[in-house]
C-alpha cells in the first residue's frame, strides 16, 4: 500500500514565504553575537596557545595536566555558578567568565617564557572562566530566546560552531 507524502505546511513552498520568518529579537541577536565572538576567539586563540605551549615546554605531560585541570575547573565553576546566581545577575556572571578567560590569555602574554612554570594555575584560571561563561550563557539563552526563535538561533549558533571548529583543520600546518 502506497502512502502519500504529507506536507507539514498547508501552503505550497514558495521562496517568498521565507520572508515571513520573524526576525530575531534584540536580546537574541545580542546573545548570538556574544556566543559567536567568544567561540571564534577562543577557538583561534587556543589553537595558537597549544602550539606555543608545545614549542615552549616540549613537555606534553604538563600540557595534558593543564587541559585536565581546565576541564575540572570548568565543571567546578559551572556548579559554583548556581550558587553565585543567588546573589549576582546572570550578566555579571557572564562578564566574570569573560574576564577570567581574558586574564588567562593576558597571563600567557605577560609570562612569555615563564608560562611553563605556571601551567597548573593557568589551566585552573581558564577553566573557571569557561565554566562561568557557559553556565550564564546557557541560562541567558533559555531566558531570552523565545520559542519561535529557537530554531533560527540554534541554527546560526551551530553553523558558527562548525566554522570555529574548522580552525583545527589548519592546526597541522603550523
């Protein structure tokens, strides 16, 4: 028995129907911009920082330890974010995460050759920044992105995730 193909929409598809999609609200566009800039910036910076650390230290064990501590601190600060949310606004926690992450990059820039002696605290610093950022960003997305905007928001966000992840394709060239 043949089944009919059922269209979800009652109207036939026309290119002009695409113009009827609602535009994203100001808060949603702002969150999308923050997410895209953060993801792109950290992806590019981390690629070069990993190369810099490998060339500087020649100790892959120390770099692995830094990355493990980064993720442990990320998890801890993500959970700590729920406690901070009782006292601080989400935007303040987001800003704190951005400041911790920026201070990680600034410390590497200022320490230069001495960076290898501070891999453990640097891993913790970056993990705290990322944990606070992702905790607050995810809650802000849930609070400000309307149900009719979710599809478009997450489509844009995912397309930039793929674009940022493509930076690792160029890693072997360096």
